[in-house]
C-alpha cells in the first residue's frame, strides 16, 4: 500500500531534476552541568555523542539515495509542543532550505503529527522524523514476502496516527457548503477504516508466517543442527561475515540496513560438524516500536539459537554505545511473560570484533577474551579462529558415547557422522566401533530409534 507521506526519488528520465536534496537536523537536550566544575567536559562528551548521532542520521538518509546538503545540531532548552525546535532554530532551517533547494528535511527525533505538520508549513518542504526515515529504509530493503509484510504493517501502524497531516490530498477535498466539515472528514474516516482493515489482515498473514517458521523450526529439531544467529548494530558487517563463513551471496554493502530479511545457510565447522548460520536484521538506537513488534518473527531465530554471534564494528568511534544498544534489545526480549529469550542468553553470546583490518589487523584490536574474538570478514583474518571457537562452544554441551555398528548398516553409520563428531573409529569384520560426541537430544534419539 503506497503511503502518501513516503519519499519519492525521481526515476531517471522522469523530469525529476536529479537527486532529492535533503537537510538533516538533530535536536539534542542540553546536558546538565556538573556542580563541581566538570560541565565543560560533560558538554564536550555530549557534543561528540551528538556528532556521532548526526553522522548516523546522515548515513540513514544517504542509504535511500537522499543527497544531504545541510546538517545542523540544535541544543534544546525546552522542547516546544508546536515545533519541537525553538523559533530561531526553525528560522535557520527555513533559510537553509530556501538557499540549498532542500525538498526533504529529516528531523532525527520523534515528532508528533502536529509538530511534523507545523514544520512542513514553516519550511515549505516534506518533513520526516527518525521513525519515518527508518520505515522508509525498511520499505526499500525488504525483499521476501515476510519482510514486505512486516514493513507494511509497521508503516501502516505509524501512518494511522498521522492521517490528518500525512494525507494532504484530503485538504483539497474540504469545502462543500460549510456544514458537516465537508467531504474531507468523511474521507479521513474511510481511510482510517481501510487502514485498520488492512492491519488486521496483515497481522493474520504474519501469524501464518510465524506458524510456518515454527513448523520449519520443529522440522530442524527432528533433524537437528545447532543454530548460530548473527546479531549486531546495523552496518557492523554481519552480512559480509555471513558470506565469508558460508560462501553465500547475501547482499552486503557498506550502508545501513543492507539486510532486512532473515537468511539461513548451512556451514561446516573444523570438526566436520554441520551448523546453521542465521543472518538477521541489524539493530539501531531508538528503533521504532512498530518495527520491534513487526520484526518479532525475525528475532525469533535469535531465541532458537545455540550460539549468538554479536557482530560489532570495532573500528566505529561509537562502538561501545552500539554494543549497549544491541544488548538492551536482547535484554528486552528476555523480559515479560511472553519473553522470546530465556534468562541465560548472555552465556550463549560470543562477541565478534569485526573490521579489524581498519585498525591494522587482528593483533591490534583490544578487548579480546574467551568470549570476544577479533576478525576481518573482508580480508578473512581471524575467521579460522572464529570457526574453532564456534566448534568449541558447540562441543561444550556434547555427550560422549560408544557404539558398535554392523559394517552393513551404512544408514546408522552415516547418521552418526552427520549428527555427531566421530573422535575414534575401529573397523573389524564383525563391527565398526565408534566413539562419538553428540548433543544430548541426538544421543537419545539415536539410541531410541537406531541402537540395537
């Protein structure tokens, strides 16, 4: 469903006049001064954090083809209910919009519908907030049916709260004879009802998708392989790492939210063990609530994972804050009666300190430990060590068993090689004796169904 408030970038040859010129504005609350004279240091740190946040917003805008020609950081003494920004700040942006030919202004904050409408009137251009921008990106990136459903649901739930300001075509329908508000109000009610009906339908379709994913998960449990889920801040290099470990051709670019659809591939570890690697959507600070809910099905792959690889861009100046954002989302998934993650999820996490090549190599990356390993997914440095660490982590929960298999029973022999790690084998005329390391569930299943 095409949204009236969506951004439209001119296609080649349609007379659009080239790329869409954008301004990115970051409102930030003024930091409180420390009473002991440390205010300058606090303000300096806040300024650096604001600059990192602005750079991220510019990256978000650029990732959907906007040409950013103006940026500004505006400290707020007290947010104004009508425009969020102060009068002077609004005037400064209005001047920049006029001088730079800006057609889209991105305000990296949550705007109310009234604030959004008022800023559009003041600046004479399209205005979108952080939520709208991220939804726009997700709408362009989603490729699978599931991803498209999730994005449309989030988009409509956001749009439903903004019918009055977003659907500007309604203003042109107002009029009539001056009573009953004209036909426009009736049209708004019709649009609201249609959106509500579409949301109900989308939720039913997504529930079916979740049931299908549940069936697939149970099918994997019947022929179980351990699952390794990649999580991390957007643009941390998850898809590049996924391709490097699996040899897959998943879309990987140096841009925010390059991957939105869950992708799974089998990988072979050094021991010969097979595992399933799952690439998931990237996290971001202040991810819109609509998207957290809409992407629940994607995040369920994390809940089912035996190992969670938290991929970090260790070269990023804000890497620690990004780490905190990801861990906060995972912690939220473990809270409440409908928690998707169990309480021991931190024990399943391995931090992958990616982009080590930008720091001079793996040896130059600080913070490495038993649960944190430096790699470069781009050059391949450190990947073999990561594979060995994954092998060790998955093997930690294995049980050792010994079996004597008749030489003619190739099916049982193949099953053990496929699902376990054969650490010792002795062949004789009457039997093949194996010492195998297996997951407890695999051992129970084998002994129940196959062992004599």
